């Protein structure tokens, strides 16, 4: 089946969780989490879970796993860089049954067009955990906007279809 035929079968009204991994953000200052939620809701999906958790691998993984069964997808923002406290990738990669390598590759290529060589410092990733889509985005609002507008929103329904949701 061709891609355009798959997209015709895309799912809508998905239940999505949004997790912000941060030691400093609050619901009032979490502009990246807010942007992700707004983009999902504008696309017709429901954000049924939102939480800010410390940038600690066990807490991030726990937040994902504790809520995954009630969700179709989870988007985590923050903690994807190379600073000592950045631990989102270490939390999520072991949970993935399949990694979608192209997500990180395309994200960094698009990001390079906007910010130059520092795009290589992003460890953004996506994959499948227990039949659900999971993405890890940087904490920057501009990076989240890029990922949501160019990658996640256009493909999320298609991904859910492919995963049989």
C-alpha cells in the first residue's frame, strides 16, 4: 500500500501524554509542554496526561510506564542534550522495542537549517514501546515547535494506524 493510502487510514482523536523532564520548570513556565499540548489539541488529539518530572531517568521512565496503557502516544520534552543532568534518552531508549532512527536524523537535519552546527548536540529520538509511539524532544520551545509541526503532527495518526491502534 502506498504512503498516501496509509495516510488516508490515519487515526484521529488519539489520547496522548505529555511529559516535561525538568528540574526547574513549573506549569506556568513550561512553554514547551504548553506548545506540544496546543499543537496536539489543534490537530484533534486529546492530551489526557501531562506532568512535569525531575530530569532523573527513573522518574521519567516511571512516568511513561505508569500511564502508557491509557495512552496512544507519549511525547517527552527536555533532557535530550549532553549536559550531565540530561537523562531522558537513558530513560527511554531501554523501553523501546523499536527505535525510529529516521526521527532523530530528520529532526537534526531540520534543526541544522535553523540553528546550525549545535543541532548535532540533540539526542532527540522516537520509537515504539508496548505498541505505542514515544518521542523525546529537546526542552527548547523552538525545537519542540519544529518537531511538532514538521514530524509529529503530520505523522502521528499514520503511526497509530501502523501500530494497530
